[in-house]
C-alpha cells in the first residue's frame, strides 16, 4: 500500500478506472498528480474539474511530473510502453503499479464483493452499492461508471467511500485479465460471452476467477454450466431468481435487479428489504441514460454499449410500437471491431426493425499500435447486406432534427464526443 503523503502520478487520469484510483489515493492522503492525452489535446473532460475539486493536480503527459521523490506511477493496460511517463519512471527507478493492483490493496481493507462478467458489471456494481447503502451498510464502492445517486460537480459518482472496514463493492475487469488480482469473499459473474477474448478463453478466465472466490458466487443467466466441475472451486454457487420488475427500461435491467437482490441476500440482507431498496437506484451515467425529460417526445438516450450483447439489449429496451429508432454507434477500437465483426453486424441486423436505422461512425482511434484495415463503413455495409437500414457517417452530424415518434440512441465507448453529441441533440430539441 502506498503510504499517505507520498506522491503518486496517474497516467491517463481521465479514464473511469484511473480517475477512481486518483480519488482513492487523494482521499487516503496522498499527493496525486494526473495527466491525460485529452487534456494535452485541449479537450476538457467534465471529470477533470471534479478531480481538481478533490485535490488532484493535472499536468501535461510529458514525464515532467515525475521526480526522484515520486513513490509510484499508476498505469492501465492502455498506457503504451513508449509513453513518456513510463520512460521517465524507468530512468528514475520509480515503480509502476497497475490500477487494479492499487484497487486490490484498498479492497483488502474489508470484505470484498467483486462484480465480474462480460455485460452488466457497472450497473450491478452501482445498484448493489445503493441497495447496501439504503439497508444501512455504508459500503465502499468503486465502479466503472458514475452512479447518478452519487454524482455531483465535485464527484464523478464512480467512487463511494464508507468506513474502510466495511464491504468493498468493486467492478473487476476481464478485458486485461486484471480480475485475477482479486480473491473476493462474494462475487458474481453476470454473463459469459465472447468480447475482448474468444469464448473459450473467456470461459477459461472466468473459471480461474471462480476458483479465487472464497464463499459465495452468484451465477447470471447461462453462467452456471460454464463453472460446474471447475477444479478447485470452493465457493457455493447461487442461481438468481426470476427477473424483477423495476423502473429502468429493458429486460437486461430486470435481470440485473435479480442479480443484485441475490448478491444482497448472500451478504445477509433481508430479501424483502433488498427488493424494496432496488427502487432507490437512479441509474448509471451512460447506461441507457435519458437526456430528455421523462415522457418527452422525441427522446434521446446515451449508452456505453460496445459489444454485441450490450448493443442488442440497449436497442430492444428502447423499441416502442409505432415509433422508430435511430442508433448512432461508434466502434471503440480496430481490434474489437475486427474480432466481433460478424456478431456486431448480427446484433444490429437481428434487433433493428424496418422503421429503425443504424448510423455507424468511423472507429475511434486514441493512439496505439493496433493494426487498422477495417472501418465503421465496413460494418455499415455488412448490416445493409443483411437487409437492415444502415449508413456510414464520416463524422458526427452538426445537429439532428428528430420528429415526434423518433428516438435517438447514441452508443459506444471511449470517445468523449458521444455523450457530448447526445447532449447537443437534446438541447437542440428544447430550443423554441
């Protein structure tokens, strides 16, 4: 554990996982600096103001913040080896720590509840945190998205600090296999599908994680068959009950509610109290987040969906009889688009109706060495070839005039322009 008062530098501090670490370390008494390529490019993300309000100093991503007195450089898997801060750290002998290692250190301060799976992690993490809060547990929560219950100008909403010895509810990541750093008391695997890895590799990864769970492991739909007969599995497996009626749209949210209720029961919460507390959850930033007032028409929604399962679930949640849906989606990387190309085309073609349409933007490129050679236009062509309305966009529309009976769903990961565009369209609709 990094001692209070030490200087820690966070590379890529604008990322949701990285800014959570910055908040934890700052609250722990460390002197925290952070850099981000968006900041260097002149893009002022809203999270930067919140971090500064919590005492984090923002600096250029050029290595100048690291000195002989720096105790650690915190990175994620996305920070390339050629990053100037990593080079500077090597020159000065400053140790590197992966963000998940820092999170694992904090989570060892109390009982761990780890939320894993290829879909639904962020929503279930925040939802469980809210349920525990309303049932009097005062948990610590570290999440991959801002919880609207906790979000404010000075708090991104992805971190909630309770008493250190209380439960730590944490979202753990399979994309970089960092979930294997955790040995939780209680865990859930919400779903197992091909996403960042092949299905076979994903199953093997979650089976390894399951071996590290100490007491209770909740299985989302279709998960138990992958885990049964896992050598070394000691945790008790729990199936969820039927989907629960909730105010958040979509069958996937009804399933998420059932997952959260079962997790709460595993933590000793009275089942009736847990179900009652489900309604206190206001939702997650960029998870079917409505950008227009309740009941307004036309509607604008913003969602983080980036894999086939999440895309299909978001589309189905917003399809209304007699209305049409425009889905604007941006692939978040060349490698994920290439690996999931056929499944992505099917996700759009199999869920969009005759009156709906997919608008596909170019791949979001934030740097790195990933091979290109595939683009959003290729996906738009593949969707069209399956008989579904789709078109490729060269860039974001300046604005969009939606008609009554239309819904715009803006989807995708990583690109900060996605929520900004959804906000612009919603503001345009409110203008006389």
